[in-house]
């Protein structure tokens, strides 16, 4: 009688355990990395949206010959302390959800004759985006003047600080603090807030 050798095509319990451990370790490492990268991408995206909106505001000012006054909630003003005092974008920059009177309390642009415009002036072109729901922001000034073509009569620069709401989820590698700076001469750039300076990215 011939001996028949049988070949097993299944996995042993030990092999299954090894595969499970490898997958678990990979998932434990990759999910936090993915979440961190997603939060960083949205932070950068929103900072870019703010910069783009301010560029558009200055361009419209130049075309229509207006001067604009920017007002910020005092609860979200001050960059000496970068740990607290941030607000949601809808409470600091975004104004499309506000009434006309409320908009004028946050942004008012006028020429020599009128302060009513159709369409209304805005600080940002795109509001209420996915990125705006996961960031918070604060300003260096409670009021700021922009005259065409974007210069300012104020003595100080305007600095906006933007951070992710999950900035400290990984204490070993906190997410960076982004910034947008408007100089008194109208120069505008975004960067990273380091050592009390907005360093260009």
C-alpha cells in the first residue's frame, strides 16, 4: 500500500498570531500618523485660504478705491500669549453668516461716498470649509486699517495666528503654529510662528 503525503494549505495558529501582531503594530503606528498629516494639511489649507482672501480684498480695494477697517473680537486678540485666546473662524474672520449690521462691526469698506457694496466685502473668499471646522485663530490687533492698495495707516503690523484644534494631540510632536502677516506697507505673507516672528514657509 502506497503512503500518501498530504499537503496542508491552511495557516497554523502561530502564523495567524504573527500576522495579527504585525497588522496591529502597523495600524497602531499608521493611524496616528495619518491623523496628524490630515490635521496638518487642513491647517495649511486654511492658512492659504486666509492669505488668498486678504490678497483678493486688497485687489478689490485697489480697483474700487476703498479703505477698509477690520475689527476683531477682543476675546481673540493678543499674540504675547500663544496658548489661549483663540476663536473659531466664524467668530473671528468669516462673515457671510452675519447680518449686514454684524458684518459692519467686523469689516467696513468705504470710498468717499458709500460704505454699502454689492457684493459685500469679505476677508475670505471661501468660508465654512472643512478646514475651517478644525482650526482656531486669533489676531494681534483689535482694529486694523487697510487703505488702497493695501497699505496701512496703523503703526503696527497685523498678524493672524492659526492653529489646529488638535495641535497638541501628540505632545512629542505638536503641530506648528501658522501665521499670516500684513505689514504697514501692504506686504502680505504666510509662514510659521517661531520665536515671536512670522517666518516665511
